[in-house]
């Protein structure tokens, strides 16, 4: 039974604790936050006996196996170093770090300490993500030609309102601001599909809406488009705060077939070459796609009936795989090279749309 603690008791910490408590091989034994009241309220809600305001004290006293770091990214490197020094593996919230240099230092600290880490790229482990991986492994798509990664965002939602109402919110201190807090979900999906080659990035961004308030919230851009190229594969990245519905989509164009995954609707639809001639070739494809959607609708309904359609199913699977890698001393579920390449592409994007003197990074393959 792995002994687990969570540091940082904000909103996302609830999701971590709920998913850990569903896993039979681990137990949350302590929580920590600089604000003792935050640690106390989450401990009471989830029946956790120990609460701390001192991270190092918690690590020293609790004989921990894993620490989930759910604080703002500016603290991730320091907390990881201290957790590893205490013998802990680390599961880190995204974004991994404010910049590429710190992300690289973080992973190096973990490997030097002979511990394991992963970052919370959980949508990739949701049902659409696992279906996509199976299609790619089966060579159903052939060679990847082009990728489109799209994420919609609602600034009127709870997190968006909190961000735009508070000029001191921690997201405003990130080099890429709103984009950097969400780009992982766009970039980490394309990275495993890119060739091992130098990566070129061209990004543009703008502010489409919102009333100016003459404070730091005025600096928040809310629409982003980027083109990524590695050798003979290209990708489009779209982040939109205004397009509706606020979708979460990945479309992969292959030399054999094309597939579209909808992470919100939990559907994966394969588009094949039309082999039926003439007018029938235009008549039949909608029926085929309709059948694909209907089949997945029945599957999703069955998963719902079995109580397996919960929102953070992907996080549960990622945590389970990470814990399994610790117990069996296997490789972590997300390769460190993919994490670093994701961070490097993100930094190229943010430095182009928010030019500022930060340490630059060349995308590593």
C-alpha cells in the first residue's frame, strides 16, 4: 500500500484525492498547504488524518512513497527537489514549470535521486486517448501527415472568472499567462506523433473580448493559433476562448485513414477512403459515420450505467499506471523526452506571443 500525500489544497487537489481513493494500492495519509485552513478543510472532507503547513516536516514524518504536487508551477521545482531528497516519487500538476530550463532541472533532479515522476496529462488516458493509441498501434492510419489540436475555453466559467477578476492570480505570473496554463492539453497530444527532428513553431495571438480594467488582466490574450513542423509532419494548434461550443478535439490525417477524437463527447470516428463508385459513394458515408457515433453512444451509455464514465477517468488511469511503474520498477507512463519536448514547444509559442527576456530553449526531440 503506497503512502501518498498531496501538497497544495486548491480545487484540483480534490480531483487527485478522489481518484487516489478509488485505487486499491494507495492511501492518502496527509495533505499540506501554506494556508492551514485549506489543508484542514480538504482533510475533513476526505477523511485524511494528518494536515501540515510545513512541507519538509510532512515528508520527514510521514514515510511517504509518493507526493502529488498540485501547487502553482512556480513552486514545482523546489517541492520536487525536497520530495526526492525525502525519498518520494512525484506526480506533478501541469504546467510542469514556468519555463523549459526549470522543467529540465526538475526531471534531472528526479533521475539523479533515482525516483520517478509524471505530469498530469490525464486527457491522453481518457477513453478517446486510449482508442487513438490503439488505432495508431494497429497502423490503421498509416503514416501521420498532419494533426489538428483544438481546445476551447470558457472565460465565464469558474476558473476563468477567478483569473480575470484577480490581477494577482498566479496565472498572471506565468510567461504565457492563460495560454501556458492550458497549452499542455494541446501540445502533449501532438508530440508523440511528431518525427524525431528539429521543430519549427510559428504562433500568433490576440485579445478578442473582455473589458479593459487598467490592471494586469488587460495583458491576457485569449485567442491563439500556432503552426508546428517537424520534418515532413505538420500540426495546427488552436486555443479559443470565444468559439462555441468550447470543444476539445484532435484530428489526425494519415496516409491510410483520418481519425477525429472528441474528448468532450468521448467519441473517436475513423474516416476511410470511399470505395463505392459514383452517386452511392456520396450517399453511404453519412450512414457509416452515423453508425460509428451511434455505436459509441451505446458504449458510453453502458459505461455510465456501470459508473465508469466519470469526468476524471483518464486521471485515474494515469495515476494507476504511475503507481504501477513504482511498484514494478518499470518506465513511467509518459516518457520524459515527450514531457521536455512538450515544454519546449510551449515555450517557443509563449515567447512568440508574449515576447519577454526569459531563458529560451531549443525544442528537443
